[in-house]
């Protein structure tokens, strides 16, 4: 299940891992469903109905997993945003220095082009 306590490290890493897992799961389910539906198109009768039903069940599973992971991603992104907000409020000068450094770096990179 999804953790409700914010973690200070690996928050983005676990989110990326979840996104990759979702993409893999959904791609696999969709490919399986496509294979079943393609095979069912060539068949008729009872066997075709069974294959179409299995294909639709796989697509429903894919949609369910996608919406589940979407909800988890939203919760995790809100936790990360809150953590960032707390850090900025506790360390305003560090945040200003980091933003200035990033701005300088972007300016140098764009200035070379």
C-alpha cells in the first residue's frame, strides 16, 4: 500500500520506479489484449466470445491499474511539493543561492549558443 509518511530521501526515485512499473504493466496488458482480440477476430462462435471477453478483461485491468497508479502519483507529488515547500521556508538563503546558481548555469549555456 502507499506510505503516508513523507520520506526525505528517495522520494523521486520511488516515484520514478512506480511510473516505470506502471508503464511496463500497462504495455504488457495492452499487448496481451491486442493479441487476444486479433485472434478473436479470426474466430467465430463460442471461442471468439471467450477470447473477446478475456481481451476486455485485460483492458479493464490495465485501466484499473493506470487509475490506481495515477492516484498514487498524485499523492506522492503532493508530498514532494509539501517537502519542497517546507525546505524553502526553512532555508530561504540556500534556496536563493541554488536558484541563482541554476540561473547562472542556464545563462552560460544559452550564451554559448
